[in-house]
């Protein structure tokens, strides 16, 4: 575990029990809402939420699938924070959660239909390794949805050098084109890009 992961783990362990009322918890609400609007999952599909936090998004997704018809889903979540995983298990006792780093996933090859990442990609210390690992576990034609902070070029240029001073484990803010390029080099193709204010969702399909 490198220094960014250690900082992320420490930060989210501290706020896990009160996450919904923290700045981070409130900030991520919009990301989850926008993901729910566009996500597409096959009937009986397998969903993996990476950096799942307290499991709130998977809970919302499960409720949505119940309302919209019979979609018996197998849902999994991983997070670097043990305390977040404890809370995720309490919120979603029928789902499976694991403490894991984003680029070392405890799953077999080619078993996941849909992967989601909500407001966490800027925490990942090695996004190329992450792309390789997600391609390993996702099925061909599977989709990965990355809901992430969107900042114009000049703002990213000004902000990124200072992220190393963050105590929350922030690493880098990316443009949609940067995210697409990373994944296209590791077995994915661009499916869709949505930009809404300071929010972007990059959707990539496994080849």
C-alpha cells in the first residue's frame, strides 16, 4: 500500500460511521444520481462497485432494479477502508464486500458484467494498473462507468500540482480524453462520455 492509499484508508476510516453527513458523502450524491440515470446492466448481471464506500450506491441500484422489473443481480463492492466495508455489509447483507485495493481485485478472470467507480478515480495511484486489472475481471463487451470530477484544462493544470499536499489521498484530476486514452491502451473502447457541469461520466466497453 503506497502513501496515497494509506492516506485514503486513514481518511475514510475516520469518517465511515458518519459518511452521509460529511462533505465527501454529500459531494458524491450527484455522482451516484447521474450514474443511476445512464447505467445499463444485463438481466442477471454481475455488478462490481470499486471504492464502494458504505455501499449506498449498490443499495440504490438494487432498489432501482426492483422497481423497474425483475433484474436478479449479483452485486459486489470493494473498498480500501475496513470501516466502510463493515458499514456496507450492514446496509446490504445480501451482497458481497471485500477490503481491497483498486488494482488488486479479489475476483477471477472475466466474471463481471458491469463495473462502476463513483468520485474515486482521482484517488487511484496507478490508473494504468487499474485499467489492466479491470480488464482482467470484466467480461468481453462488459461496461465500466467512471463518474468523476470534471475540471476545465486550466483548472486541472493549476490544481494537480497541489494535490500531493492533500491528506485525503487525492492523486490527479483527469480529462475525459485522458481517461479514455488510458483504457483504450488496455483493452477497452469508448462507449460514451457525459459531461454535466463539474461532473463527467466516461463509459468504456471491454473488447
